[in-house]
C-alpha cells in the first residue's frame, strides 16, 4: 500500500520569489477541538524541508494549516500597516485518501492570497 503525505509551497507573488522563513502550523480538527501536529518554517525555496505530515502520521480527516503571513511580511520590509491586513492565514481542508500526496500551496501578497490542491 502506498502511504500518503502532506506538503506545501509558499510563493510571494508581490516580490516574485519563494516566501522563505514563514512559520507554518498544522492542526488536526476533531470533535473535541484542534490538535497540534507540526510547526515548521519554510526554506529558501518556500517549502518545508520535509513533509508537514509524513507518511506514518497521515490519516484521513479534517485539517487546518496556519500560515504566519504577517510575521513573514514584516520580515520582508513590506509596507508597514498596523494592524496588517493579512496576519495569520488559516486554510481548512479535508484528506479523504490516506494513500495520496496532498499538496496545499499558498500564493501570497500583502493584500491577498490564493490556494488550491496541487500535485
């Protein structure tokens, strides 16, 4: 049986480069609340050094990724705002196939973002 895993990639569309140094957190959503699973930082390519949710921990269910965009934007020298228009970006999604690769990229600028299920 092939085991699935979860990855991300963050691109700064305003600067045209990977979003290096962004904190990304992962939670499993349960009936009792959120369960923290991982906290990682994106590398120079805007990716985490390994899967956010590796094969051994990968199960079907509801999840939430939180991208710490405000701290990242502050570190880039983006025009300051108080408070920032975008601070933490939560993305809730479901994993239905625990044998698949789920890739959740984030395209970011100081005033907007988009995501999709990548490959």
